[in-house]
């Protein structure tokens, strides 16, 4: 069965809301909501196809766009490759040129809409930011909290509380305070045994590679309403992350890093090859800086993750 190449767009308005369109009842996956787009013809690039489809369906012309995620999905009757781009500016006034209903929704509201199964990773990518802050080692509880507070003021929207040297009781106390700081501002990801899940219902969970290897066969440990991530370093671990149904991953180390000086870097070429067959958002970790975001996008990643690189200077 030939895989159908589809160009799709996550279209953001000036207020950050995202435009959705509803599929006609007589279409494949009819009656469900989708990110606008259509089939890439044999003689078209993805950008040309996307511009044509958005003009035909919505009466708009994208003026600023960038790659967001690629998703390969097999339905019983169809195989698709969704080539998804984020459109941040456009000309024209969006309207249902083919009579299709439209809706502008906030990223958080995307979970309230019914999408085709192939769109699930796109929903995650549309909700996630381009930077993922991981807290550095060796800081006291007050230092961690001050740094998190500053990072939030600097615009961080996704952060992981990582403190491997802390005793469990101390980490749990800091986690409670960090959740309070992040409430309504950012998504906090915690690390630890899954037995803690019930104590921190507002937190997402970031699994270590060891936890991923030990737990993946049991499947996702909690509902999709809660964020689940995992640390990956190889194709085998990417496959386990897929098996477990994680929402996003970190892939590392991309470059040599002070945190793990003995680890063999993957390099940009291998990162791009690994992500070619992976359907979930991925953050690149290891020697990354904010200036690497665009290169990460070109490699197929959601963005970059960083420890010292993203930690506020004033908190060091």
C-alpha cells in the first residue's frame, strides 16, 4: 500500500490560538477535527503544497512557517505521512472556503476535540514549547526554587526538576514548592518512582532510560491527560518509547557535554536519521544552546533541552 504524503499546518493566530477544521462526514475519518492541509502532489514540495491547500481550503497565504513534526501512521485502509508545519503569520482572513466548520482554540483546549489517530502527536507538538529546561545538579533547595522562579519570568514553559543527589524526602518537598511556582505558567516534569504519581497529580513524569527499559512492556502507566516523557539515547530506546506511548522524549547526547564527558555524541546526522522514523516530539539534549533551535527543527526535533545553557545566569 502506497503511503500518502500529506502537508498539514498548525496555524497560530496573534493571540496564540490554533485554527482547526472539521472533516466532512463523507471523508476518510469524517466528522473529526484536523489541522488544515492536503495531499502533496508528485511535482510539489511540501511548502508549495501547503500554500496551495491553505489557499484552496481557507483563503489564506502563509508568510512565515517552519517544520514542526512528521508523523507516519497506518490506518486499516490507508497509510499516511503527515508533514506538519507551523504557520505563525499569514495574509488573508481564514474562512471555510469548502463549507467546512472552523474553530480557533487555545493549545490547552486541543485535548477537548476529537482528532484522527494520526493527529495525536501533532496535538502534543502544538502544545509543547521549543525549549525544555532541566535543572542542574548540586544546588540547594532554595537555589533551585529561585532559579525556577527566574526561569519562569524568562518565559520557560516546560521544565524538569532533576536533582539526583537529593534524598527522596527533600526532592518531594522541593517538588511541592516547584509545582506551586509553575501553576498556570509552565508544565513541571518530575523524576522518580511511579509510586509517587498519586502524590503529585499536576506534574508530568519524565522516565529515565532505565525506567523505560524496565516498564515499557506494561504500557503507559497513566491516562493521556497527563504528560509522560522519557530519556532516549538509541533506536532501541526510541522503539520502547513508542511502545509505551510517551508524549515526548529527550534524545542525547547530540554533542559532547560536560555533564556526561565519557558519553559518545550522536552527532547531527545520526540524530536526523533516528528521528526520521519516530512519530513523537523530541527534544535534543547534550551541548545544546538556544541558538541550536532552528537546526534542531531541521533535524526533525521539537526543539532543544538544556541544563546549564538554559539555567538563569543570576541563579548560578
